[in-house]
């Protein structure tokens, strides 16, 4: 994730307009003051996945941020493991995951 963040910082230095995609939170800068968006994935549909990093609290408490292409950040106060579950199984997250695309599991009695 650190390499990805460094790459994002280099892009912002060359193209400052990119900073707008981190609004209203701003971009997380390691070693800087305060928190911000710590992006960790861009999906195939250009949706963005991130944490709202805050060095003053434990990382496992950082909220998850999701942003559809050309959309606004959506904040979820959930853990990464719950996000993974929701991306796979919760149809309210279908815009970002595979929920609804895969049939639910079922069992046949022998």
C-alpha cells in the first residue's frame, strides 16, 4: 500500500487537479499532520477503495471509503473483513462488488 500511496503522491505533484478526487477529506500524507484518504485499490470500473487514515487512532478503526467513478466518497464505519463480506454477499454493495452476480450457496440433501 505504501508504494501505491507514493505513486499517487507523485501523480498529484505532476497534476494538482487530481487532488480534487480526494475531497472533502484530502490525501493522506505519511508523516504529515492529520489524516486523509489512503487509497488502496482502483477497480475495473474505475471505482476507488480507500481508508480514511488518521495517525492518531489505531488503523483497524479507520473507516472504509468507496467512490464510484465520477462520484463522491461514501463512508462506511466497518472493518476490512466486513467490507470483504459485503462486497461478496450484500446486494447494497453491488455497485462495488459481486453481490447479486453470483447465486447464493445451497445444499441438496443426499
